[in-house]
């Protein structure tokens, strides 16, 4: 049955290798079941329901990827997208989390249309490499600010906006310890480094009495009813959401497409001049976004951590199937997720942020018309506490710089359209 479903021999693999690859990828991305509820709960969403929604959305996304595309890619609610959902759309702009879910659904529909029509490829090719890199890095800086604030390392200050927190605080010290546990373990290539760091600080915090004791680990899953089908699509239908939906679509397109292509190349699933299943993988990705919004979580996307499973030998959808099954099993570990404190997940955010900032190396720094828009994109995000503003400033400045220096021929129409949409949004505000 497995051979007929996943064509194991054709991909020079076997069931044992695929299971090992699935477990490997799962361990590297399982931190999301603790981090995502912590972030989305800041919007007023029920933490238990978000935990269930996270596991279900991840499992469903993995199953779609497994059976539709037969690729070894893990899916789950994405980092950066959940931060924009919670701290940008709900926190800064003041929309309800139900409206934010509606925006995710609409962006998923647009994403699906772009994937099915081929416009997604056109959009990706039309967005400058420097801006794509800067968006990833800027989201990383935004996540870093959130992480430092959650850990208590950075605090508000009336005179200087922000300043250093109390480094002698036990919880701050636990967060710092958690960061170095994750960083050292990951540097040593130990699978599940981020998950180990979160759990280590959670257990240590409970032992020291700084967080509630861990009385139960396994139980029946909480109800998903508080978030299931609670999206407010009608609330999205006003001009204020043009900006929100545009950012969701752009980040989803860049994040997912880049990850899918990068991991697929490592697995040799995109041979030159031969048919491949990239189209099916893109369709699976966009379908998972729609499903996640209905269940009650921010945008689901392909995880770059899937490269760990590919490195372990994963070549087919059986790897994704194993990841999905493991996410379903996590449903019964809700008590453990409920006692994870914010300062235990903050180190994970900060470490992921550091990895994302590395993308700035892809910017062509010797060309001012590339470097300045990229810099603005990355800088504006944390300083305005908005991913949307960073992307807007980046695209508008890119178009202005190219026109102002007489290099209009270097502009792709996609960049001009995106910049124009952001200008319209500013005018309508």
C-alpha cells in the first residue's frame, strides 16, 4: 500500500527511512505547538482552542502535502505570519481576531487563485531579490523585538522608548539560559534543539516555583469550538483591510514558495527539464491556509525545517504523513502546553529571528537603489511594530529610487503594482 501511495522505490527510499525523516522534521518544528498558542492568545483567543487548531491545521496541511504532492514537506502555522496576525492586525490596527481570521481566509483564496492561474510565479519573478531577502530579515527583527519584550530583556521607557530590563530577574535569566541551550544544541546539530530548550526552561521554571507545577502531561484535547468557524469574512470587506490582505498574500507567497523550492531542490524533486509536482505542492500549501483559518489559526505554511528530514533521507509524502500523525498525537499533550510560560518560548522566537536576519546577506549592498529600500524594509518593521509598514516603505522606496535614477527598465510591473496598492492604502487612511 505504501509503495503504491508514495512510490518509494522510484524515489530510492524505503518506509524505515521515511519514518525516520518524518520524526526528524517533526522534532525540529514541534516548537510551534507551544509558541503559536502563546502568540495568538495575546489577541484574546482561547489558548487551548488555538493549541488544538495549531495541531489540526499542521496535521491537515501535512496530509494534503503527502497525498496530493507526495513531497516530504512539513506544514504548520508560520512564524512571522502569526506575529503579524496578533501584534499587527489585532494589536496595532485594533481589528478583532475574528476579522483577522477572515483576512487569512481571503488571502488564502487569493493565494489559491494565484497558484492555480500561474500568477504566483509571475509575482515571485517580479519582486526584487533584495526586497524578498529584506522582508524575511525584517520579520526576523520584528520577532526579535517581541521575544526580547516577552523575556523581559527589553522594557518600555518614556525617555528612550525602550531600555534594558532587569537582568537579575530569575525569569529573565531563565530566558537567557533557554536561548543558549537552543543555540548550543542547534550548533551541535542535535535534532529538536528548539523544542528541548522550551521544555527544559518550562520544567526548570516549575521546579524553581516561578511557574505553575506540571501536574498532568496527557489528557483529552481541549475544545476547538471557541475558534472553529469563528472567522468574520464580512468584517474584512472594508478598505482598511486592503493593506492587511496584501501583506498576508505577499508574505505567504514569498515564505512558502521559497521554502518549497529550496527543500524540493535538496530532495532532488525539481530535476531540470522534467515534469515535477511543484504546482500540486503550491496548491496543497494554499489549501492548508484556508483550512487553518476555518479551524482557528493564522496562516499555515511550508516549514524550512523540512530540510532536516530531507537530510535524513526523506523523499516522499510518507515523510509528511508521519509528521502529520505526530501532530495529531500532540493533541493529547495540552496540559503541558498550558503551563509553558512566555519566557520559555521567547528564546525560541529570538533564535528563529537570528536565523531569519541572515537573509540580509543576499542584498546587493553595492547598489544603493537595492540597498536603501532593503534597509528601510528591515528597519521600519521593528521600529513601527508593523510588518505591513516595512513592506510598504520597501516597495515604494524601491520604485521611487529606480525611477529617480533613470533605471525604470529594471522595474517589473509586479513591483510597481504592489507599490501603487500601498500608496492607495496610505491615501485612503
